[in-house]
C-alpha cells in the first residue's frame, strides 16, 4: 500500500463556523475540497504520530464517501489507530463519549447537525479535540489559516473499507477498528440514569414517543428505550437513519417536528414526547399539551437533576449561552451555585466543564448536556427527564407548571429571518452597534430600554476574550431582546431575534406566548428596523 502526496491549491471559503465547516453538499463534492480541509485539520494536530483518532458521522448523504477519504488520509498521516462507527455512524455525543473513553487525540465528526440532508442539502466536517468537545477557536483559527496555504495532502492508495463489519483491519501502518456506535454510549448512560426506575415506569403503562426524525438517534433510542427500558415497540418514530432524513428537516422544534407536536396536543397524547436532530445532540421535550422551551428544560433539569444517580451529590454550577432565557439563573441562585453566561456555541462550555466549575449546561437552540461528554446530548436529556418523571411520579406538564409557580415563567420565542442578504444583515447589526449608546431611556412599543450592550465573554479559565457575540437589549419591564447572526447557515445570513419576558405571578402563567411577547417583538422591530434592512416584514420561522 503506497502513500501518495497529492499537490493541491487552497479554497478561499473553508472558514469553520459555530460548529465546524458547513456548506452545501455540492461544495464538498468539488475535487480536493474534502481532502484540503481534512489535511488542514491533521496538519494542526501536533503529536498525531501513533495517536488514536475517532471518525464518524450522522449518516447523511455523502457521509460514507467522506469517511472513506478521511480514513485513508488518517492512515497516511501517521495515526496508529482509527476508530470508526459501524456504517460510518456516530451520533455527535457518542463520538464525544468514545474520544474520551478511548483517550483519542480527537475526532473528525461529519455532520451538518439539524440542517437538511440529501444531494441538495448540507454537509459538514467538524474537529473535536481530546476532551471530546468541539475544537476551541484557537484551533479552528489555525485550521482556517492552514486551509489558505495548503499545497499538498497525503492519502493511502487502497480500496474502500467494509464499514459494516465489526472488527479490525490494517490500512497501511494504521489499524482501523470498526465498533458498534451505540454500545459505549449506552454503558455511559447506565452510570448516570436510573434505568430500573424508568423501566418500572414503562412497565406501569407509561407511554412516550421519541421522534428520531430519520436521523442518527434512531438506533440509540431503540436500543435504550425499547430494548433496555422495555418501552413498547413503536415508541421510537422515524427510527431508521436515512441519507436525506426522509426529506425532512431534522431540527427538533415545533415547526419541523409538527407531527409529534400535533400528537402531543391531541386527545390520545402519550405521557411524554421527545425528538432529536440529525446528529443527535439537540433535543425537544413535549409534555401532553405543552411544548417545553429548551430554556425551561435546562432550568427544570437543573432544579431536579439530583434525582438521577449521576447527579445525586448536586451540581457544581451551571452555564447557559447568552441568548438562552434567564430561567436557569433563578434556579442556580436558589441552589446557591454559580451560573455562567457564555457565547453561543458548545465549545465555550468546555473549559467550565473541564475545570469542574459547572455540571450542566444548555442553550436555547435545543441543546442540553452535562459533564459526561463535551457535546450537547439529545438522548441523555430525554433520559434525565424520564428519570425525573419516574422518581417524582408526576406528569411532565405538572412538573413544568410547578416549576413556573416556584420560580416564575420566562415566556420565550425566537424569530428567525433566514437566507437574508448577508450584507443587509451585517448592515442591520452594524447600525444597531453604532446606536447602542443612544438607546437607554428610550421607549418602544410601551417598553423602555434599561440597558444594552454587544455581548463579550472573558473565559474565566484561560482569560481568552470573545467579543461581538450578539446585541442584548434589556427593558425595564422584565423583558429582553437579543439580536445575533447565525453561525450555522449555508445560504446568505440568518438573523435571529430572541425575545423573552418574565412573569412572576402564577395567575398569569396561562397566556399565549405570542400575546405576551407581542410588545417585545414590536419594540425589537422598531429598534432594529428589521424590515427596512432586510425587506422582510415577518420572520421566516418562529420557534
Ligand atoms: C451549533 C452549536 C451550538 C449552537 C448552535 C447555534 O449547533 O453546536 O452550540 O447553539 O450551533 O446555531 P446558530 O449559530 O445557527 O444560532 P449544532 O446543533 O448545529 O451543532
């Protein structure tokens, strides 16, 4: 088997975003495009000679081809052992789990997360470092710098490997180990979650639906819910991973998981509903007749995590991304633990987790996780909810309402303006930034601006500063609006406007979210002049 050095020239669009390099499949299909990016990653891994690497993806269209290329390049770049999930599959949290367990130097995770798949859809390549989480900015900056000067890549000349057979094969000097992508993850869950109590709950007739959205969590959810915990067959919907996710958008929110939402709102609603996304790191929780916002879910899990074996001794602290509602802050205050506010992106939680400053963390974008891995973890969040339901014996909707009665309710919504002209979106945020100092004291739609800023974060562990992470507008009326441009879109720009309003009085917890937030939305529109900048009179999607 020979190692080839292949001459190449740089592409100018390989800058990793919030979560690795994400583009249309057609971009990745250009000759040398994958090779350039993967070689740039490898060039930035010091000490890769003789190290272990994990490779896997969410099974979307083009996954198998890129896995084969990555394995051949890894073998040519000095890695001694490359662990790959059977069929080329690993959910993102399972990849994180195995990187940690097998002490790998890192992992190449192929996914565009919740973005659509198929030939016209999106693809992505992300590098996770040895703690199991997404590479920090210093590393992604180095990878990007490398993509701009790359002039050769290394690959072994070999036929494609059989990824469907478990076991080890040699590729050049490297050993390729094809593993069951589910087994280690299930074993980890058993150490954290009370499987016996949940099995007893299912045995008592409790019914749930888990919508795997034809994406990677189907095999994980079936193994855990239906095989280990005894939930009836059919509990997992859309459980077979498909390269195009069945034509659906694998984003677990009330818009894209509409079937599950209507089931949960119907007369035969099961006791509990949940969904996960393309690569299994996001989650959606639905109680009968009640969608639980990710921000509320984080707050509720923080308040109740001690009911699960993995968190019995309490939490060191918690963290949320800045646009996530402040519901968890109130719980942390009550528990007497620290609550950190970080920029959007899971990588910002890594130092806090590594230093033991926090145990749980989460984001409004449907991500919740803990110190068990260094990624958000959809199936884990669902299991922790089930653990809480099993121990308390309460209905999920009752848990939510009791939480609001104790801590108050944060009405919350996100308005997304998708595929906006990129320059127009930049213009909107630039104009807002320029006017920030003039806003305090001004009134819009009956709300008065108390304070505002452009969020910047100083990492308490390494002191690194990340600036321009979104514009926060606080109103005197216990409301907040946040403006931020997405880092995961692949066409134009997506403007996200995050709206929230706190209501302490339990007598007012039954209102419609849209009604409560209407003045906040009106104030946000007036402040940012969204229509004038983008030409959009209303958001493309509200979740
Ligand atoms: C990624 C990150 C998340 C982050 C999200 C934000 O999610 O992993 O930590 O919250 O992006 O997305 P945006 O920049 O579009 O608001 P995922 O699930 O796509 O990997």
